């Protein structure tokens, strides 16, 4: 009989801040842009009141389910991640208040990783010294590319010089860890220009790099939430951009990363993530380990170790419910169990450089898929432990071919 999974107390908390000064045409995150994000018609103050209420309500629900913070079944959080949107638009004193509220209601372990996403623009990066003093230990900067024309094409408001200035300010502010987000397979950007952009990013000496292939959704959203439809202009931009992408160039870029980043002292630890020793994202690792992560904010997705839940992405619906002291509307996914949960765990584990134990995968019923992956060069023995298998470079390029055989 398959083991029955039970919900567990969260090890991390994701807090979604939806505000951006403008909307990038490739973005599929829950975002509120323009006048609602800044100026006299800003909705930030109402959001801050509502998100504090949700923090309290979610914590109270966990008190009932697992006991108060510090109980054996409910340890304090290991990570807090403020994502968006552009969380760096929130004033430092308000960030401090939010982090204190999370600490009071959920607890934070000594040395907890507290990450905040920031944009590099002068009017977007916020008060970095104040942000560090508020309790943020890890800054993730959305650089995307260090090439001016490519930034303009992506709808980004900052320049490469803004990225340089932001990194210098972050170092001066004293963040314990600094990460840069970059994009690959950008339309109309030749390989040589992309490689030069990578070198410019490495010259900033970040502690961590996330390099994601630009993914362009051309079909209706299937996330299950109620986010607004993609604007027609953004759909048209995506169609043009997708036509200008090149699978061969994207593969060449990944091959370049596999040589260039280790030479600069970075090790890949997940398909799209590279880090200096000790600077891997602890929060993101929770997702890849299929750990329990709570979530607050419009459109935020949570997982309790068994099933998934998400909040309404509609700011009015989310805020309106909380103004009446009730949890916001949303949805949930069917409980994963048995082979489905095992398959999901295996796929997530294979995304990481440490891979999986071959005998464990085989005993769970996935021996045939593992053997197929080894036979076709997508998997190989881990260099430090022959009992484990990890994705090869070819496997990272063609991971979906393997994963489709597992799920």
C-alpha cells in the first residue's frame, strides 16, 4: 500500500509584491503596473495593510494545525522570499515592518535567508542600505542582460550602467549574498553579444547567477488563477520574439555557460542556477526538494507537502476579502499521492546537480526511465558518487525528453 502523505508545517514563506512601474511584454507574473504602483493613486498602502492581515490569518491557521511557533511540529521558518513584481519599490521602513510581522507570527531561524527581488533602475532599486538594515540578507537583482538594445527590446527601463550602480550600492549596503537574474535565447541578440553581456555581468562578481531561457507563453494561461489576460500588444511582441529565437543558439549559450561559469568559480547546482560556494538559494531549494512553503499576497502559490493552494490574482478580490477579516479567495490543486508524488519528486531532484540515487529511483518504479536516460546520454554517474545519477550537459538541454518519460 502506498504511503499516505501528510501536510507539514512550512519551512519557508513566499510573500508576493505585485507592483511594477511598467509591465514587460514577456512577463507572466501577477503584476499591477503604472499609477497603481506609485504616485498619488498608488495602492501600495492598501496592499501593505492587507498583506499583514493575511500573514496573521495564515499564521493563526498554522497555530491550529501544528501548534504555535517553536512547537516540535512547527519550527520557525528557514527562509523568507519577497518576490514580485518589484518588491524594492516598498519603502525600507515598511519592509522592516513586514519582516518583523513574519518573525512575530511565523518565526525566523537564526541566520534565516531573507531574499528581496530588486530592479536596477534608479527609481526602482529603492533604499538598499535601508533594505539591508530592515533584515534582508540576500538581494536578487533583475539585470536580464547587459546590453542596451536588448534591454530596450525586452521593455526593461534600466541600463547596464544602472546594474553596475546597483551592485556597487548593494555591496556597500552589506548584503550577505547578491544574485543576478539573466536571460538566454534572447531574440535578435547574436551569440557573441550575449557572451559579452555575460562577461559584463561576471565582472560585477555576484555570489549567485540565475540564467533562464526566455520562455514566451503564446497560449491562454493555464495556471488556474484569475490573473488578467495578456495585453494584445504583449501577445504580438511575444509572437515576433518567438519567431526570432533560435534553439541552436540557445544550446550554444548553455554550452558556453558550462565552460565559462566554472572557470569563474561558479558551480551549477540546478538546471538554471549557478553559485559561488555557500551562496545557493536556500528558498528555491525548498521547492526543488518538494518541501512545505507558505505563501501570501495576490496570486501567491503555497504547498504544504501534499497539495497546492493559490490566492486570487485579482488585487481587488484579494484585498477586499482581507479588509473583512477573511482569507482571500483562490483555488487548490488535487492532492498528489503515490506514483504521482514520487514522479514529481524525482523530476525536481533531477533538476539539481546532486541528482538521485539510482537504486531509490528504480525501487520507486522509474528504473526504465533512468536506464533510458543513461543509454541516450542524458544521465550519467555523479562524479563524486557512482551510486547516484545526474543530468549531463546534453540532459540539461533535453531534460523535458527525460521528464516526460517519468511523469
